[in-house]
């Protein structure tokens, strides 16, 4: 746990750099409709059986940004979807979980010398890793569509892929991305945006509609509808409400008080077995972890289980064995779809910790509740 001085200096920096009102962007009134149409038009020009790489930095890659697109595309029956890490070895997901990739950059390049058709880039612990930046530049030069999920846009920025383009991104990143790209234009109120082979999205929760939009563009609207029903998702349009996503004194106080009140922190254990839903698991672990009060771990559902579990997508999850007394169990009902589970997690967070905690989670994940 960071010392108090570091935490409060960090929060002061947030106040100074990100709570001031940003200049208003004048977007097209129909920006969301245009954004959805543009992405579908771009996908219609791609191969019908695309090679898709969902990439990861082994040392730290955002949980939902990585697991949701991979899980949705696999559930849709898209054949050639691969989890590609920089190196051999497990991927540490942040803020929770650990998985084993399908392959590495080197092995992927050997099998696909012409490159990927679509590359999905989650947020990463380091947005300037030269191995990733070089690989993305190479894939873009081959003609791949590069998709930055949430703060994956920061990685695209470091690779020089946002220059001169329209873009969106997580609300917290928009000032930095604007400053780094004076020739680019930030577009508010869209969950995803395509411009000349580059796709960007808003926060973590945009991974679901973006993944469904990819399914529609690759496999058709009927397939996307089937997958959406299985997720409990009712909409994958580009429509978004950007207003209201910002830090303020109340939110900063909630984060600070949670971070320093270590006696209130707890560990949550999600029991998992083969076939567990990647998407529900990711959204649940992500939401609870963002309260600044919990550490979430996946644990074997049985004492006889190994430390490896096969997710519904086929990806391997690495579990952690814990003593029953060391953590509070957090169940994932197998008959509950992912979005219902996510909504239940937000409800349970509010019931356990209060409305301010739920607000912080929705802020971090840039989630607009259906009632808003």
C-alpha cells in the first residue's frame, strides 16, 4: 500500500490537472449514428474470416479491456481470434486476475507474416513499451485495423497512430490525448469511433458494445443479436453521454479515504471452475476492484482442482488457492448473464459500501446506467 504522502500528492495532481472544466467540443448532432455506420462500413471491407489479435503486456493489461473482446468474439464463433502477449508466460491483468496467452508476438508473426486483419489493444500498465509500439506500427503498416479499448488509446498515441485523426477515449485521458495530438480532434458522446483504420473507445464499459459491433461487422447482425441476448446486452450503438465524467472534491475524498483506510480493506474470492463465463468474471472482478477497498482473486471451486481453469472462451485462467478464512466468497451464479451480473455487482457494492462507492466504480469504468 503506498504511503499517505504519495497518495495525497497523487490526488493533488489529479485535482490540478483533471478537474478543471475542459473546453467544450462541438460534435455532430448525429455523431453516434455516423460513428456506428462508419465502423460497419470499414468492417465490410475486411476479410470475412479475419485474423484477430487481442494483445497484452505480460506485466499488466486491463482486465475487462482484454477479456471481454476476446470472450465476445469467441462466443460469436469468430474462428481466428488469438490472445497475443509480448513474451511467454502469464499475463497479469489489472486490477485483477491472471491468464495464459494463446501465443506470443514472435510466434504470431511467424504464422501470419502478412499481419493481422484486426488488432485489439487494451489499456496497459505501461503505454510506451517499445516492443508493443514497434509491433503496432508494423501491423498498421500491413493494413490492420487497430482498435484501442479505453486507455488503450494512450498506447495508440505513443505509437503515433492518432495523428490527424478523430478519436475518443476514457474521460481521464482526453486532455493528455488532445495535448499530444494537436492535429487530431476529440469527439464526445460516442462509445467508439473509427477513422482511417484506427478505432478508439470510451472507458472500460465500452468493451461490450465495441465487441458486439465487431461481431456485427464480421458475422452479421443476426449473430450479433444472438450474442447480445446471451450477454444480456440490449444495445451496441455508439451512443454515449460524456457529460458528468470528471473528478470532483467528493469523488476525490471517497478515493482518498478508501485508499488510506486499510483496516476497511477486504479480499474477495470468486470460486471458479472450467467453463466459467469470461465476460461475467471480468466485469465482476473489475467492478469490485475499483472500489479502492477490495482485492479480488479467482480461487478453485474445489479443493481438488488444479491452479488452472479453462474459461468459456477456451482461455486459461490461473487461480489462487486461499484459506477459507482469508477472503469473503463472491459467487458468480452460472445461470446469470454477464450484464445482469455486472448490474448486480454495482447494486451489491452500493449495499455494502454506499452510493459514493458505486459512483466511483461507474466513473472509473465510464459506465452510464440505463436510468441516466
